């Protein structure tokens, strides 16, 4: 069974990629749900300033691997049901924690040119960001949350610089070979065991 962690800066296409994984039957865990739950619990507005304060505060309190540690139980439960995609792994420490607990995990980096990313973030229907907010978030995520190493040290890269169709092709190209090999293996096994 697959366990995939999507990494990338805000607006790179992680959620779009995770939706494609979900279409292929993957269970879904979004690390950012912890942030949203805390905002709701504290009665705070969902905006970049409050989200950043919570993200950084959780890691100050629980360590840089906080979101991986806090989601470990959910990951184990989801793994019992099948393949799982994790949206939004941030820090290198989270990756190290996940690799220690789940050695089979694959780190998939989703990247795109900054200009493209900023244009998309401005038009995003949910939680849009201005260019200034997006740049500020990128710099804070890299500096304060150690977000660059997981992107650089990926197992697989998806470049989201083209069309949605090409993006889907790249994601499915990652998913499908495993499915094809499994089908071929099962067909051969069926023929041999007759």
C-alpha cells in the first residue's frame, strides 16, 4: 500500500494533486486541518496572519515535527484502510519523523514557477493571497518552518507549470505504474495458479 506525502510551497498545487490521488482511491489527511481546528477553537478569523501564528506557535510548543506527531494516529488508522496521501507536510523534521515511523513513505514535491504560483494564489477561491502575502508566507515558511529541505530532498517531482491536463498526467503517471504492475502481477499469478 502506498503512503505519499505531498510537499511544496503554498499555491504549488498540493491540494489539486491530492484530489487526483483521492479520485484513485487514496485516503486523505491534510496536516493543515490542525491549524484550522485551532483557529476555530479560538474563535479567530481564517487569514494568513492568524494561520501563520498558529502554525509557528504549534511548532514552538511541540517541536518542528509537531504536525507529523499529532497526525501519526490518523495516518496509522487510514493506512489500515488502504493507500493514503498526506497534503501539506512542512518541515524537514516532519519528514524525518514520518520516514522513521513509516519507512515506505514517498515524498512527492509539487513545484511551479513563482510568478505562476502568485497569479494562481490571487485567483484562488478559498483563502486567496495577494502577491505580497504569498511572498511573505513563502519566506516565513522557508525561514521559520524549515519547509525547503523536504521540497529539495523529494523522492518524486511534479512540475505544475503547464496546463491542468498535463498536471493530471504527471500525478497519474506517478500513481498508475504501480496499479499497472499490480494488475499484471495478479493476471500472471492467476494464469500460473490457474
